[in-house]
C-alpha cells in the first residue's frame, strides 16, 4: 500500500489530469495508468497496472496511448522540445514488451530487484570506519537537507538516466511522500563533510518490508567501505523496527560495483525489470 500511496500523492502531477482508471461493467477496477514526474523535468515515466484476469493486453495498450497523449500535452504546456518517456516492464512480460515496442519504445537497460531477509534475533554487524561518522537524518534541518540533495545529485550524475533535479523540486517530492521512512535513513560524514547517503522508503512497510531508494557515496570517498557501512546500518535500523526483509532496485550495468556490493551482504535477485525509453513530441 505504501507504493500505491506514493503514486497517489505525486508532487508534479495531478490525479485529475495525469491518472486514469478502467472499470468493467460491474464497476470493478481492472486497470490503472499514471504519469510519474519525480523531478519536474522533461524525463517522465508512465506506469500501468492491471488485473490480468479481468483486463487483456488491449486495455493496457489503450491506457498507454492515453498516457502518451497526456505526455504530449504536458510537453506543450511546459515548453519542452520533447519529453523523454520511460516505462518499466518485467522481463517475463512479453506481451507488454511487444506493446511498448509497437508504440516506439526501445529497451535500453535492465534493473534487478534484489532482496535480503532479516532475522529478528540476529543483529547485523555494522563496521566502524576510522574517520567516518554515520548518523540519522533530521528532515527539519534545512542545511543538512540541502547537503543531502547535493550529494545525491553528484553521486548519481554519471549514472544512466540521470536528470538534474533542483532542490525545490527534490524537497517537494520529499514533502509529498506519505511514507519516507526517515528513521532508517543514514548519512556518512568525513571531517564534517557529508559524503554518503542511504535513503530509505516505507513503500513496503505494510508487508513488513523495508526499501532502499538511493545509496550513493561521492566518487573521491569510494573504496573505503562507506557504502557497505551505510547499507548495513539501514538494514539494522529496519531489523530493530521489526521489518523482516529489505529490497532495492539496481541497474544491472552499474559500473560502481553496486551489484557486487549487494550480493556481498547477502542480497539476491528476485525479479528483473526492463527499462524502455522513447521521445514524445509536443501535441
């Protein structure tokens, strides 16, 4: 439910204009589609969920067409030359993959959804690194919030799909999130400078799970075990909070060693999601 709650409270889209539902003749909800704009930029995603027992692929295709029309309208309204549209598709969902390709989408990347199960009776050993201070996050501290934003922007600047997000838009997204799970966030400082961040999310709290939304360390401070320490510290925070597992999503072609890190702490791949892209011109 947390993931749905996030989708229903988007910071840069509206329920009335950017989301559609499909019902059957009995009024039962069978499909839901939405535009997702997390950074108030020209990179925006479309998401579609359906009940496969009540809605066939033609319903999903019709929703996708509606969402693409809406992106064209949004491009016109915002003065964009185009919108770089993204869509996710589970590796085994060949029907949706075919629908995406028929609408001009290209498969550009594959992400792994990874998971680790937590034992409530087994504390997680979090390394202590000389010269590195690991703390929680106080979102009411504006200075730290701005530092955190700057670290995330720099830390992900070389990653596939990176789009710069201005601080006001980042803050709007945080403030709109109904399940930020702040107690499990962890920050790393070296000589007082913020150099690493592990951002958590409560999107899976209703099923007893935790979720790592972002993990990054500034390039000059990589290779010192900071990312591992941040990750394990967040795992332990989740264990103490009574969560029984933690998940995250990672680019399978990430060149910072992220996949190896996650495997080394005991995470395993659960599913693979293909990332598709296409450009949408103004209406």
